[in-house]
């Protein structure tokens, strides 16, 4: 069985039944074994310490995902039982399943030791001239999966196997001895499997014999099918052993199974097949009929006899009942009543058959419904309105064609950005607009010293007025949009420049210039331009009181395109507050759900310098909100970056852009643990 | 790109035209359909309606009455453009 097939089976089984034992084994034993290997593999040729740690992380992540998926499966299972299968749950489960598959493939495929690996290691080490570093670990690791998955339920064999490997690696035993011991473990393992299959085969054949005696065709066919499967299992096992040991003989295993009643039975019975048992009953049927045909013919022949027997039994029972009724002086059933009961019996059988059929059909329907739901999720919501829409709300008039494909047409959006860049250059060349960084660069390089702020800002104001004039006259939506954004950007630059000046020169009257130039802002983005930094810096610091009670982050800088783009339109999704030396970030669960749905990861803190300082957080849930609290006393340095980053975890095929919501510097003067001032800059 | 869903829209002059669905989005627990109507000049109008369900569970596209709702959808689309 291929790894992919095994993995798919595991996932499918888990979704259909979260109690599925194979899946639980995968969690409990497989991962324990893997961790066991990793723990003992540090510093040797298998992996470096760093690699082992990475693997452990992957496994832990896998475990976490598994738990997550299990809980979802549990919910979905419960809901499906009460016919309340929610679209969101199926969607979430499907996404988790896919993610789990990805993580599983990356964590399991790469890291396991195989029997072939052991063979190879034993051989190489037997040469004595080969060092561990020369062993092609990757190649041999890929060989282990089949063996590993077969061994996962065999804890004792597996641990013994690992012990031998460890002893070999640590030089406690010689390679030849290791090989002998491994072969011994292998044979014991195979013997155990053989024994289990033989036991099942034994039980099935006995059951089959009984069923034939009872004329139970359906059950017999089912049992016979299981017998065939078990025989195939035996053949498959033999073939797989022979792949490892070409000279292997089944009889080699018998020494491990001495005094075993099943192997004795198998030896005695091996020439008695189910077919022969049937043939004994079907001596008169044609020789070339298939087994099923023979059974069918046999059953037909038995029909009359069985019918007679059933009727006879019914008569006996009826007579008995008549006798009992006589004794109890109850009315004796008439012939008609008897026939009616027979008919009832027949009807009941028919009903049971129909119910079975319905059950089967319902199950198929359920599967197709689930598939349909998943398809619907993947293709986006489909509207099923029947009548024409009579009162549509017009949002944008005469949009350029590419706007209509805005959700997916990334190239056009990039083209729009390029247009803006070109326009910026034009503005610079024609009107003398300086982007902020250019302005600072000129000032730094110029021998004349600081640029005259009055002249610079006056020029900018004039430029903005010119742009506004163009904006008002333009009939082109695209052009208007671009100009508006340039104006907004320029106004923002002005504010930033004033803030920068104020910071560098205490005599500079920042508030005066802010008031002066803020009056030039007339667009709806006015508040947006002022930004958090203005609101915060204008507050008077007070060393003993909380300065900032609440900040609201602006999500307008989110840039996400693609089918799974994260749509953040609610500015209240994240709230930040500082009180009692605690910095608290509160996320609505809706946002958390969206982030998860869009496969983004939230990293609230990013250290400016990669120090060893540990910033711990406490998580609390309340009123549909998740709150992360940080103790500012833990932060020893006076500067650290505060950022909330949506990190793209999806591969490039999904076409999701990396997005940065907000990045700022929290400049803290933390004296004796007291917050004095907070500055957030864009 | 997959083919977009279309449906009929009656515009102001009574004429019925085909609209193409851009997206169905949920804003503040309300579903909105955003769609376009292609015009002869090679450009398009972008329109939106509130999605509700009738008694039989079919979608019904209704007028967006509140100006603030219209503003939110507009902002959403602008957000996609940035």
C-alpha cells in the first residue's frame, strides 16, 4: 500500500468515524515512536540536533492540528446525526483536513528510518571504512514508510527494533549481530501477523461451514468474501517479506509458532477449502460452475425443502399455540388468521429490505450532499434568486473593465499601482512634489543644511491645490482615484514631516504647522490621514496614569487578493488597551475565524532585536472575544517593534498576498515599570 | 478564471439586463451580492444588493436602504483595489 493511499485512508476513516482505531494509533503510537527515535537520534548521523528539533516541532504542530480536526469532526458528526450539518463546519473541516494532509506529508514523509535503511547501515558499517556521514540518509529514509506503518501497532517489536538501531549506532553491538537480531525481530513480527491472519481465517471458515449448514446464503457470501480477503492478506504478506528476504519460506515462520493451534489447524486444513465444502453439498451440480453459481443452485435446490421446513415449523408453533389457547380458553385462530400472519411476516421482511435499501440510498445521498457542499464552498456562493433584481444600488459608475475583475485580476491591480508610481514621478517632475524619504535624503545630502520648512510646506500646499483642481475637472474615474490617493499621500507626508521636525527640533512649533496644514485637508480620508500617531502624540504624558485607554487599528492598509482574500472591513475587530502595566490585545472571534479561514497566522509581537528576552502572554476568552495580555514589566528594553502581521501560510498557487496590517514602533520609557508615553508611527 | 454567475437586473429605465456576480460578501452579518453590468462603451457599472431569503429559502436581492451599508460595501471594494 502506498503511503499516499494509507494517509488518505486514515483521513477518510477519521472523518467518517473519529473513534477509528487506526487514526488513534497514528496519534498515540506512531508519533510517540517518532519522538522516541528523534530523542535518541540527536547528535548522530540520522539528523543534526537542529533537524531533530524541527521535526519535533512539525510533529507537535501535527498533533495540535489533529486535535483540532478531531474536535471539528466530533461536532460535525453530532450535527450530522441531528441533521444540522452546518456549511461552515464542513468548510472548516475540509480546510483543516487539507492542511493536515499538507503538514502530515511534510512531517512524516521525510523523517523515518526503514528496514532498508537498517540493511544499508548494517552493510555500510560492516565495511568499517564508511563513516556515518557517507550514508545517504534521505534515500534510505524513504524506504521505511511501508515497514513503519506495518509496525506501528507492534509496540514491542518496534521498540526492540529501535533498541537494536540505537545499540548499533552507539557501537554497542557489531553490525552482523545487529543484522541477526533484526532478522529475529522481523520473523517474530511476521509470525505474529501470520498467526493473526490464520486465526481469522480459521474462524471465518468455521463460520462459513456453519452458515452453509444453516442455508444462510447472504451471510455465507459475506463470510466467503472475507475469507478471500484474508487469503490475499497472507499472499501479500508473503510477497512483501520476500521483497526483503528473497529466500524466505513460510515454513521459516512456523518455528516461531510451534504448539500453535491455528498453525496446526492450518496444516491439517490447508487442503480443505471452502469450495470443497460447498462441492460436498453440490455433488450433482455441473463441474465448471463458479462458486457463487454453485451456491445459488444449491440454495435453489434447498428452497422447497426450506419452505416446507418453515411452514412445518409455523404449523408446529401454531398448533402449539392452539393447544395453549385451548388451555387458556382463548379463541383459536382461523386459517385466515394464520394466512394473515404469514402475510404479515412476508410484509415485514419486505419492509426490512426496503428500509435497508433506503438506508443505503440515504447514505449515498449524504455523501453526495457533502460533496456538493464542498464543491459549493470551493466555487463560492451561488445565488438562487428567481426574479430579476428591480432596485440595484449603484456603487461605481462607468468603471473600467478591469475593475470588474478586481477580485482576481491581480495583474491589473499591479498595473494600477504602476500607474500611480508613474503619476508620482510626473507630479514630482511637473509640480515638485517630494516623497517624504526623498525630502529627507536631499536634506541630509545638501550642504545648505535643513530645507526651509515654510517654503517646502507652502510648495506642497500649492501642489495639493493644483491636484485638487485637476481632480475636480477630471471625468475619468481612474484618474480621479489616482489623484485623490496622491493628494492623501502628500497630505500624510506633510504631517509626517512636521512630526519629524518636531522630534528633531524642540523649538519647532509642530502643533502650529499641523493646524495650518490640516485645514487644507478636505477629503473623506481626513481622519485617516491624521492617523493614530497624531492622536497619541498630542496627548499630554502623565507618568503615573494610563495614557492610552484604547487604540483602534486601521485595517485599510490590508492588501489581499485572490479567491481566499481576507476581507477586513470592520475597524473594531482588534482593540488594544493598556492598563495596570498590561498591554491587552482583544480579537473578536469573528476575526480569529476569518484569519483561520484564510489560513493566515497572527504574530502580534516582533522583536526589534532578536534577544533572549521572553515576552509571555496570557490568553483569556470573554464575550465572544479572545484577549491576549502582555505584562509590560517583562519588557526590559525601551524600544521594541509592535506589529500585527498576517503571514501568508498558503502556497503561491493560492495567490494570496502577504499582508501587513500595521507596523509601528512602541517607544516606551519604562521607568520602574510605569508607562510614560506611547508613540505609534506609521 | 471560472465563468461568473449571471442573473437579470431591471435598471432605472425599465430595461432588463444581464448582471454578472463579482462576489457575495458578508459584512456585519449581512450578505451582499456585488455584481456588474457591462456597458456598450467597454466599461461597467458596479452594483450591489442585499441578499435575503424568501419563505421558500430562495435568495432575494433587495435594495440597500441604509447609506452606511452602501458605504461599507464601497469601502470593501476599495480595499480590494489597494
